[in-house]
C-alpha cells in the first residue's frame, strides 16, 4: 500500500488499498501481538465481496499489513463480521498439541441465508482452515449476523452475542466447544432501534470508583468488587444524526442473561463517524478494555473522495482504553481515551505550550510535523459555578486553500462544545453533517473543562471531560492542513488555561 497520500491517516489504521468497513476478530495472541481483522473488499473501493483483511501490531499504532486471512468460498458468498478467541484449553479439539490455537467465529452471508461459521488457526491467527462441519449456528434467516464470542470462566463456557438484525434482538448463546451452541436468552428492543441491530459486543469492563475521574486509568482506581459488563449494539440506518452509530448498555451478566443497569439510552460518540466498534479478546478483565471502531458512516462511506483520489476507503478509529465511570452527572458512562500517544511524539517537549488565560496561539506545523498529525489538549480550571463566561476555540487551517476545521467551547450556562467541518471543501454530500455538539462538560467537583484531541490528515477525534464524551469526525480537505490556532476570550478572572500541542511521527512512512 501507498500511505503517502494527502488524505491518508498517518497514525490510524487504514487498508493498503480498496474498501474497508468493520473491525473483526480483534484479539491479543500468545506473544502479545494485537491482531486486527476487518471487513475487506480487495477488488473495489465500495463494499461487496467481503473478506477478512488482516493486520498486526505490537503497540496498536504501528501496523503490519498481513495477507488476507479468510476468503469467501464461492461466488456470491461474503465473509461478514465476527470475532476471534484463543482456545487455550483446546475446548474445540482442533488443537491437541498447543495452547495458542485461534478460532474465528464469523457470519457467512449468501443470498439465501446468514449463518455462523468457524475457522481455526494453528499459527496465531495468520492462516485459517474453515471447519468441515460449518455452519455451527443456523436459524434459516437472512438477517442473523456478527457473532462476538468471549469466555465466561465461572461456567467454563463460551458466550456468543449475535444480532437478529431486523428483529432488534441480540441473542445470547453458550457453548462448551465453539462448535455446538445453545440459545440462552435474548436482549431485545432496548435503546435506539434504528432499522437494524448490528455488531453486538459483550465485554467485562472495570468500573472506576467515584472519586478517581481525574487520574482514571490505574488499577488502584478501579472498584474491585464491581464486575460490570458492557453490551454495545450498533444501529444502521436510523442513528439520531443519520446513518450508523453505536449505542451501549452498562449492566451485569451471569453467564446466560445480560441485565442493563437502567433504561437509559447511551450513544458512544457525539459525531457520526464511529461504527461497529469491537473490543479485543484477551485483555485481562481487571484492566481497561481496548476498542477500535470503523471511523465512517454507511450514509457516505462508499462515496468519500479517498476512493477516487487515493484508491482506498475508510480508516479505523484510534485504539481506545475504556472503563466505566459512574458519577451523578454521568451515570454508568463509557470512558474512552486513546492508548498512550507519547511514544509517537516528534519532540521531547511540546511544540506549543501555553499557560496564559488569554491564549492566542498560532502554530505553523507544515515543516516541523511532516505527518500532519497532532495531539493537543486544552484544560481550563477554576471555572466559576455561576455566571461563567467566555470561549475557547481551536482551528486547523489549510493555508493553500483557506479551508478550516473548527471547534470550541462556550463556558457559560449549559452551552456546548462544538465541531464544524463545514469549511472543509473536499467532499460535498447532503448527509455529511457539518456540525456536532455536546453539553454538560464542566466537572462540578474540580470546576474544570478538559479537551484532548488528535488530528490526522482526514480524521479528527476529540475526548472531552477526561473521556466521558468523545467524537470521531472525518473531513476531506483539498489543501493540506498546516496551521493550528487556539484562542480563548472573555474568560472570568481567575480561570486558568493550559494548552499543549505535540507533533506525532507517522507510523506508516
Ligand atoms: C456492519 C455490517 C455488519 C456486516 C458487515 C458486512 O457495518 O453491516 O452487520 O456483518 O457490515 O460487511
């Protein structure tokens, strides 16, 4: 693949060429290597002819493209989304001589039916053999897909969540051996329905103690006795902002039944480009769980200009560390922050650092950061509880075309943080929504507003309020973004502001 194109993300995963959608089969192997498979059409820049593409990484940022891992068997077949596990105890019987056997569980799509199949790998997930007695699960439906499997230790059982897509049902099945599956329960008609439920994930997730939001992701900050699970369900079409989005349900799981904590509807992202996220199999349940999502939307993913211009479509989101937080303001909320970016920093100290309450920063990074990728943060402290005022805005500019990608925060009242991609001109589509916003971001205990973000050629991701809110935003500039501006104005006396900007080394070129 050629990763030098002007729209090619430099620290995100994108396929060598052609069309990619959902992440699949994510697991950590016996050597600590992360495996990412993905829905892949290797013969076109639109969806169809689905295979499992494959890439591996030691750090979740530097990826090595691997040969396609699973091929359709016949014309008209598609290898649809699914998951992978390591069968350490050889429950499947495929691996009499090893503890690192890998089993992939995926949907076979044909015009007649969607069934669940398995394939096994003796070499840590690089090559697979399809099971001779496939399918392992079939209900005579054309809308039954996206199996995600985990191990449930208390009952020594495999657990699958799988979507009855157009019935708005997530089926929970159990198996001793990954070959025979027994229906255990259904989770149905919860939250937003959209037109289909897709890509369910059930994942054990550590929960933070109430007081630890400020420095969240160390084990001593997890509430040890709270064994929570997260059930994520992607919906498409019919997301509130159009097209596809992922919602999630915090709750408990007893091996057969998932019980949500409450009846609230929670969406994982306040923009539009985060779908079909998956959590890695094999991360200890006492640690933050790691997810990657498809950074696009079915409304326009097959139309975006990276196809004709650079021969590929879609990238994955940043790898994210996830825990559950539980505060009065954000009950049982999925907290997302990027996997540590500091190993990619271009310099030992930030490119820009400001501690002025009246920040006015103009950073030309055209020569200092060849990748064009930046990691930036803005923190404001001592925001008064009443009559807060002022703004903190950031802008990325393409000096050759005058395009800009903008965002900012209003300190007063219940006003929002906003993002605007409407002044970036390389893609014109009625569903490519310009503006996104989210409210209720000031921490009442610390009186702080916190923003962290990454810009990477054609992707912006922001993490607000320590990761309680996040957004994934594609944008397609005609010129190269090369200048960053950060400005605060009209803040109350005593408010402290700190801004940091770091350059990121390309992990691709
Ligand atoms: C979600 C999805 C899945 C399906 C796959 C096909 O984006 O529609 O339900 O398995 O994509 O590529």
